[in-house]
């Protein structure tokens, strides 16, 4: 028997680019080496590896999702992210995996049809009068690149803008309405030399995520540095990222209200195997955090591959 939908609930979707469920080998898998006490406790003292899934715990549920989607070749970012956002098996539709940025074939699925069909979860939620937001802020240089044509939208900001939602700017970051892609805003301070960016500890960033997420029916946060670390095969940086993310989880969990469900997943494997610069064909995690009833409601249907995420989110709100 299906559980009824929840009223007045909030869903936070944390997207970790290029994080798969790998082996328990600490020589190649930073997820098997990093000190992540918060995550490990959630998973019954297990690391976020293939051997941990499925897991049904007191505070967390971990499932494994197929990112290959039945299509030959290595999963890629544009098609994987677009599939997550639409519930359509886009590699199967177009016949190939593609990335990193959407080409014309992929972009078609992130835009409305001529008949106005709402394809992405952002557009669907707006049509249902739900408020939604991408909580990641973008610096001024990003918008200059987009406006000049020198930079293309990746799948997630393309879906957001096509749904008529704004992308958050530096001013939103300064005002506390958004966070930078590294959660803590440290990158804006160090790389962009932006002293106006508020600096958070990892735990403070997690609490800030809770604060922001509870202002919306649905919120999304995009973290892309994990994929970059995988391509660079940088174990030290990968471990540093993961241990910082564990602090984010700690702050998030300590501040989470009962009506917030957190979904953490990815588009393809990469970071979990630093023995290669390429993407991998392993399953990706689907980690749910929140009250048991909400996790059971979310996971009660089909959750086997990337195309199952958006239909599950829709069912959760209907």
C-alpha cells in the first residue's frame, strides 16, 4: 500500500557530480580512505561504497542507481544530469551518452515542447505552484561568459533558466540567500579574491543549507568539484573535499526539521576510482536523509536508475 503524500514538506536535492559507488580499496577510492564520521555513522559504520548499498538505517537510506541506463559507452554529465532532471532516459532516446555540456539533442529535453509540456522537475513544480530554487550562487564572471557566448550552460542551470527561475548571483551570496559551489564560500575568497563573500565552516554551511532549503518546497544544490578531483586523480584534494562535506552533513543533520527530506545523488562515477581519469560505469548512490516515514514514502516506488528520480519526486508531491 502506497503511503499518502506529505503536506508542507521540503525536499533538498544535493547533487554531487561524478561520485559513484566504488570498491572498498583505499588506494584508489578516496571514499574508502577519507575520515567521514558523520556519513559512516549514518551507514552503520560503513563507507559510501558499493558494499554499503542497500542500507536502511535509523536516519538514512542508501540505494544504488544505474547510471549507464542501458546504453553502451561511458555515462556523461549532460545526459546523466538531464535524465535526473526530467525522468526521461535521454541516452536511450538519443542513442548515446554526451557531455559535459548539453548539445542540441540534449538541450531539447531541458526546454518546453511546442505544446508547452513541462519536462524538467523545475518547470513541473512551477506549474504545480510549488516554489523551487537552485541554491548555488554564480559569480559575475560566469554571467559575463554566458552573455558573451563564450560559456555554455551546463544541464542544471539551463533547466533552471528554462523554467523561468533566476540563477543566484554574488549579491545573493552576500545577502545569505545562496551558497557558493564549495558550500563554505572559501573558493570565492581564495580564487576570486572576493572578500565580501561570507566564510562558513563546513558545519555552518550545512546549517545554512537547512535554513535555505526550508524556504522552498524544492531546492537544489550543485557540487561539481568532486568530478574535477576525479579527472585530476588528486587523492589529497578528494579526501579534503569529502571530509569537508562530512562536516556539511553534520551541520545539516543537527539543524534539520522533521519536514525536510534530503536527497543526495550523482550523474555518473568518477571520483570513486582515482586509478583512471575517465568516468566509470559503476552505480551511483541515492542517499536519503530525514524522518523514516518520509524516506519510506520516497523509496517505496521504483528507484533503480537515474530516470527514476524525477518521477519519484513528482509522486512525492502529488
